C-alpha cells in the first residue's frame, strides 16, 4: 500500500510569507503527527491530529497551525515566516493516536528554506 | 521539564564492531520508548518498548528498557556500513506528547 505522502518536497519562501504543507497518511490511518527537524535541535514535535481533532500541540508559536480533514489528510500552515523556520518538516501517520503503542510511519518530508 | 538524552552524540566504528547506544529520559507518565533509524530524511521505526527487562530483537539489532533507571539501550552487533545513520530515541508521555532525543550519529567504516 502507498506510504505517507508529503507535498511539496522542496519549498523556498521569503521572510514574512506564509506556507502550507500537505500530508496524506497511509490509507486507513487516522492519526497524523507533524515534526520539525533542524540540524541543531533534532526532531521536535509540532502537533498531532486524530479524526480531525488536534489532540496535542508542541511548544511552537501560534504562527504554526494545522488541521486535518475528514479523509485524514492533514495540512500544516506557517505564517509570517522567519529564517529560523527553515527546516525539514516530517509527517507521520499511524492507525491509532500516539500513546496507544502504535507504530508510526514517516513521510519523506518537506524541505522548507526561508530566505 | 520532560527530556530525552541520547549518548554518545556521535560514534565511529569499523565493520564487525558491536555498538551500544544509550537513551535516558525524564518524562511525566511514561507510556513507551521508541527507537528510529534515520537515513537521509525520514526515520524508520525500529522498536517500541513498554515493559522493563524484555529484550526486543530484530536481526543484529536489539533493545531493552529499564523503567526503574529510566533508560534504554540499542545494541547493534557485527555492524555493517549500511548501519551508518542517525539513531533516534523518542518517548511517549502521558499527555500524548512525544519527546525526541538529539540522536546518535553512527558511522561504520569498511
């Protein structure tokens, strides 16, 4: 079956712009989590959605937001981009929400560069 | 504050060596600990550990959890160049948060 699909793969934006990233989970999976990966900080949790509800949010400013649709696809939005937002954004899907001992599958990520 | 600490941060070995990667944690209401292998971009799942003392094994990789001392180790025996990657440790906490360590970068030389 198809894996987790993230689009676009690469993105270049200028400071102050906003960006929307998309994640299509594995068919049948209802949980989608987003992570930011930077060289210095490793993987950091952004938020997690299950059945269209945000269940948990990491320690990121309000410029980072997301949503999940009825077909489990999820989008992440970052407004007023800053240089420090340049990172690899990873999406993970799982059958059940984290915390229920479920394996997560990661997408290939979206490489966002803010100039 | 919840935290996950991995050590060492980087490791260089030769093929055939055995390595042990460490992950210690302090989280509220621990639920599970996960190990991932990250090559290039997306991490791949290795193990999920929830109970102390029960070793999980997959080929040359094995892992065990100690919930009393709050740590886990990931062992790789007879290392190969294909094992070169960043190994990530993540802990699921009771508030549904997931904390990642900074990772251990393993380099296996021929």
